[in-house]
């Protein structure tokens, strides 16, 4: 597939890393130094120029392109580039936007692009899933919300002999769920029946929403689900997160140090409590009983997000979620005790990258710094695995955790039959994802 990527920033780099081995990529950017880095590291073609001009998109090979991923930080440039490529070819166009107005216009059919992706909305949906699962490290929703992919950290010292410390074939695993993988240090352990969940493992679970909550209750030792969320930072990201959480029936507070901005948000979100306050004011945190809420830090500075999350922990908050704008912050956040770190650029790239995969793939998520992928893919009629029982499928480093048939999910056992047309939710190492998808 011939793919044009507009933008050599964080999202563009993630896309190139995921796709350069299997597709012919051309990257457009106005920054020659960024492009030089791409050319040195990856087998990709680069075009230095403005993606909003016909000359530049022609030079990038728009006439022969199959797919455009417009992911620069300038949403107007993304949209104009997509319109130009559409006029020159039959390429599918995927556009990144931070504007809810543009997103709504696209949904109403007013913009001629194939797909628009909002980092704010992707981030808000991810946070909504995490707040409902206090023990979760990361969560993604598949199959229109019927299946969840959840990462749980097993506490050191935890061993009940029922779920932790027992062979998986005998473990008390909640119904409607399947262990997809065990991340143990730097290696992946695929879940054979004689394997066991150990203290310190990171467990990847594919489950129904109800079962995911059961896993969370077990690993959080009965910790209650939080229904009150404090959001620090009332920018575009913070207000989008607030809207989504309100739609999920949660109680939401938004805190911002800018008086004018706080006043604007109070008018925009009448169901939300909005405070003009300093996120680092200990007396404010005490008065607001921050210990009883999940705390989300979405300011535009990783250092401030980290400090705020640590301060909230000091004041008793059981769940801290911090946005990171630089990938290197992930390890620092973890060392600092932040419960969940979310990179909006990575979420955006995950959503975009699926358009360059097998057309049968409806959704894709990337885990553990893109080392692993979760695919929602339809089994073809020609697949050698179709019409075989799960116990008879060949052993591979891929795990089918759920099957959606007739819009109803189930979590397969050995006697279940894999049928053509089934949608399967599959967990696999990224380096093996292409091969795993082909055999289906």
C-alpha cells in the first residue's frame, strides 16, 4: 500500500514505526531536520514542503496513493491536504483534528474526508474506562463497548492460590474473560494452562465489561469504583474529558488557575462544578476532599502534571491519571507513582494506524510502547483456521480472547468452533501481527 503521512511529529513517528516495514511510505513536513531523522532511521521517502499546496502533494505521489494520514499539529493543514489528495486520487483520507466543531461537521457529512480522529475524544474515552476500573493500568474498548482489553498490575506479595499463584487451567478466573498475556519484566509469557499469574506480573485481560470490573475488584482488594473525578486543567482536553465523564454519569469537578477560563467552562458545562484555584494548593485539596476522587491532570506541562499527581497522592487520592506530552515521561511518571499515564498522541496513532492494516481489521490498539497489538479482525471464508475447534488450532504467539458472532460476544473455550465471518479480538506481539492477521 502507498501511504502518505503529513506531519513528522510524535504521531507521524508512531505511524511510521508501525507501518514502514509493510508499506511504501512518504512523509511530508515543513521541518527539514525532522525529515532528515526519518530518512536516516526508516526506509521511507520524504518530501520537504507545505502539504496544503498541490505542488507538494503531487511531489509526494498523491495520484497513486492508497491512503493519506494527515496528522500534523495544524488541523487546517490536515484538512486542506486531505481535500487536495481526494481531488487527485481515490485514496482514503484520515484526518487528525482537535476541533470538536470540525468533528461534528464531518459526522454530519459536511466534510469530504473518510475519517476524522480527535485526540481529545480518544483520551476522554480511555479515561472513562479507567475510572470505572480502579486496578487497571490501561484499558481499551472493542466491539462497540461489548469487549474490554485491560492491563492489570498484580501487587508484589499478592498470592491467594486461587487467581494468583494457581495454574491458569485451575485458577478462579472471572467468567466471560480470558488471560491474553502475562508481561513479566521485559518478556511476554503467553498463557498456557500450566502457567500461573505471579506477583509483580502485568496481566492483559480480554473480558466483558462486567468481568473486567470483577477482575478489578479482585486485584484492587475490593476497592470501590470511584464516581467522583477532579480534572486539573480546563483547556480543550480537560473540557472534552469532563463532557465525556458527565455523559457516563460521573460527578465531575474542573479546576483551573485562570479566572476567565474557569468562568467560561462553568457556562459551557452547567452540570460540572468548576473552581478557580491552584492545583498545587494543599488547603484547596483538603477542602475539596480530593482523597475521595480520582484525579486527572491534563495541563500542558508534563512536569506540572507529575507534581500535581504526586501531591494528590500525598493527600490520599487512590487513583491518579496524568497526561504526558513527551514519551520519555512515561518512565518518570511510573517512578513518581502516577497510577496511569496516557499519551494522547499514541492514542491518536493507534486509531489511525488501523487504516493501513488488513481491510478486515475494524480496530487496533497498541500496548506496552507498541510492543503488542490487539486486533479486531474478521475471519475470512478462505482461512485455514475456519471451521476448526479452538482446541485444534495451531499453537502460536497469538491469543484469541473473544469472538463476536451476530453482534454478540463470547469468550471461547476448547470445544467452541471458529467460523467464517466471526470477528475475533486477538492479542499478539507487534512483530507477528501481520502474519497472524494473514492466517485468519
